[in-house]
C-alpha cells in the first residue's frame, strides 16, 4: 500500500517540462498537423495546401506518427496525470491522430474517385 501511494505522488511540478511531456506534446502537435492537413485536403481537394492525394497522404502519415508515438507514451507511462510522464499529451496525440487518420483517409478516398464529367 505504501508503494502505491509513493507511485501516485507527483515528484515533478505542473509546469516542469520532462522528456516524456516534451515527446507527448510533439506527438500531439504532429497529430494536430495531420488533422489540419487532412481537413484542408478534404475541403479543398485541388488547392495548393491540400493538393489532392498528396495532402491526404501527408495527413495520414502525420496522424499515424501521432497515434504511434502518443500510444507509446501512454503505454510506457508509470503514473497518471500530473506525474510528469506525459500521459495527458499522449492521449491527446492518440485522439487527434485518429481524427487525422479519418480525415486523411476520407480525402484520399475522395481524390481516388473518378470525376464525373
């Protein structure tokens, strides 16, 4: 019981950047970029930012990286929120990454459809 209490106590300040927090935050930003690029590719399939299937593929790759790295942070975290393990950022990266995968996949499916004349 004493061990569980020691593991649950926070040894790091709330604003202190740890390696795990920085990695989780970076993964969340990469996943967010996947969401933004996937949304642009879905809304504007022929614009420069979306660029059809290229934007969809970039969104899928960025979102997948966010999911993988965020999932790794969540799986390897020793404690809960506030312990400096980056678990909150890892969950954010996973959720945003999954949203980016859906948007990028939808944009890729739309760009592969034959156009009607």
